[in-house]
C-alpha cells in the first residue's frame, strides 16, 4: 500500500531486468505502456503481471573481407515509440571469433547494428544512427524465442552516401 501519492503521471517499471510486464492494470483498466496517470484518477489496486520468458539473440559479426570481427559493439535498438525504449536498449562486444549473445531480451521489435569505432554511448543517440538506419537489421523477438543473426560490421566513421 502506497499512501499520499501526488496526482501526477507515473511510469511503472518492473525490476529486476530478468522479467518484464505483460500486463499492468489499475483496478480493471489496462495501463497503456506502463504510463500510470493519477492526475484525474484517485488510485486503486494496481496489478502487474510479469514474465521471465525472455527472448535470446546470438550471432556473428564479420568484417568487409568476411572474416570474424572481434571487439565490435553490437546494439539492439528497441522500438523507439515505446516510452521505456532506453531501458530495453542493450549492447554487447563481440569476442575474438566475432560472436555475441543477448541472453535476455524483452519481446518486441528491434533494429540490430554492429558498430566498428563508434564512440561510447553514440549508438543510443537517434541522430547518430540516422545516416546508418538502412544498414540496421530489423527483427522481432518473441517470448522464449532463440534466434541467430549474422551481421556485417558498420564503420561508424564512414556514413553511407
């Protein structure tokens, strides 16, 4: 029970990151996108249903010569129309064989990039990615799915013409 909550707009966030919300309801009304609006509503019972049935994506990155590309920053960019897209963003660095694994992804739509020489944090910036958008691979991650994807490295210092 939480008392004396100010009337405002809140976002319901589920922790730890090993689970995600499949449903959020205030009384019997679904709370869209986890946006809890208490500006006009007095409150009530909040029910959050969670699942740990995450998706898994793994793969290999190759360079321009088709050889495995080590130390490449692979990013999973979730649907940016979702208010929690920053929370769902993930990145991994490829190993010596150019392999990567995302063991726990919240189901949804993602665009995958494999960055060579991208500055730290740059791939999270939509303006940085804009010239490279056509080089990203769009994919849908389903609950409990396991997918494999092969990527070509993208030279962050050379935007496509």
